[in-house]
C-alpha cells in the first residue's frame, strides 16, 4: 500500500491540454513577439524610405530652383557696315511734271477723248465743253464792236469836215475840239470793244480742253453731261496728267549726311516689287536749308524711265553716296528704351550686364546703325527683358538652349 502510494507520487503530472494537440503558451507568445518585431521593422523601413525620398525631392527642388534662377540670354556681335559710301533711304517717285487739268470756262462736258492710262502729246484734245453763255456773250460783244466801229467812222468823217471848215474860219475852234474829242472817244470805245471780243474768243477757246504737256493721264474725274465750273478753287479737276519720263525722286536726307552729297552724284534706285532691277539716276537738286522739324535735307534725283516700268507715286529705296565711314549694325530688337535714352545691354567676360548709352545714326527697320557707344567685340543681348539692369549676372545660352527656347 505504501509502495503503490510512492509509485503514484513519482509519476509527473500531465498538462490538461496535452491530450488535445495544442502548442504550449510560451510558443504563442514567442510567435506574437516575432510578428510584432517584423511589423515594427517594416514600419521603420517605410519611415526611412519616406525620409530619404523627401530629402532627395528637396534636393531636386533646390537644384531646379537654382537652375531656374539663372538668367540665360542670347547675344550677337555687332557687324560693321561696308565702307561703300552708300546710305539706303526711302523715297517717292513723282512725275517730272504733274498737273491737275481744270476748266477755264463754265459749261457742260460735251465729250471726252482720253481715259486713265492714255499717253497724250502736248496740245492733244482731251475733252470738249458746251458753253452757250460764252457763245452768246461773244456774239453780243462782236455786235457791240461793229456798232462802235460805225460810230467811229461817222466821227472820223465829221472831224475831217470840221477841220476844213475851220481852215476857212467857218466854225470856231471850240466846235472843232468837240468833234476831235468825239472821234478820240469813239477810237477808245472801239479798242475796248476789240479787247472784249478777244477776251471772249480766248475764253471760248477754253471749251477745248487740251494737254499742256506730253504725259500719261492718271485720273479722269468727269463724264459726259457733267456741269463744269471754271477755275480751280472749289471745282474738281477734269483730268490729272503726269510726265513719266523722266521721273523725280524726293528724298529726305538726315542732317548727319547733308555734307556728303553734291549735285551730279550717281544714285541707285530700287523698288521692292521689281527685285533685281536697279535703276540709275542723278542727283540734280539739293535744298539750300535743313528742315527744322525733321532735321533733314531734301534732295531731288532725276531718274530716266523710257520704258515706263516705274510709275509716279511708288515707294522706292534710294542708295545715296552719303556715308563717310563704317558703322556698327545691331538687330533692332536689341534696343532698350529707358528714360535716359536708348541703351544696349552688353555682357562682359564675367557674365555681368552693362547698359551702354548709344547714338543711333540710322534706323534701318530690322537693324540699327550705331554711331558710337559699343565696340565690334561686344556681346549685345538680343530681346533683353525690360527688367534687366546694370550689374545683373547672366549666362549666355548655348545652341541647345536656344533650340529649347525656340520650341
């Protein structure tokens, strides 16, 4: 009994859960700790990744900001004008003789014989007028002259008889003087009547509108049946006539070139609508004074036009021998307008901007001819921003950057 009791005491106690196949409790805790550690490690790795990405993004933003803060500019080097002694200036073609044709007599247009573009000779009939009032006045003047002529004949014969009577002392000197006065008055009346007839005949001749010079008709402003008023005040011109060979070209020469032109110099005239066709003329007249408002000198060029390719009124370019030394040319879009005057932005070797005061000799449209203020080796900024100022640091754009800007 005692041995059985001891034997039973020596047998270890069994876990209530051992018979059911479940893991021990400390194993569960161990697995939970491992899972927690894995989760914490993953969170730590995510946090580290987020911090690294933020740092990289911050550095990228800073680099981009620094890159964008750099000011890139395009520059050009001034080119020198050739010392060919030619200055290109605008001019206007005008007929050597131009005139509106007005009527000297009042009447109705009976017929016109020429139209625009017609070449006419001097004295050629352009139009006829119907002038009934002038015709009646002329007929009346002729009748009055005939009446005065008859009175003069009677006065003359009467004077001759009284002169004979005076020689025989049959009449007094007073009576002879009266007959002499009547005769002299009739002579004067006849002269006045003749003058009036000549005036009306000359006025009647104006019913024929003729060309005062040879040229081409550039305007016709009337038609058959129009009432034509005499004179050129409020009345319209019947025709406009221009002599197209030779032509005159009027040019306003800047004061800077006024001392370098003289009568007889050869000039070349070109027209944009006739490319590759230069026309050669001669400088024939120079104004004796500088025009005060424009500070320019008017010159006149005579230009032969035998084939009529050039037409009066056209805009042309005239190459005048006015330049005396080479100047620098820069693009027109490099100019800066400031309150102190025109400026050009120049970049030095260190990338620093300097605003140069310049003197513009001539504005050629797409380019500027500079008298002074820059050197041939300067790098001039093209299309500078309005905010650019002295001392700014800029970078000269490379060809690749220029291509990116263009795109």
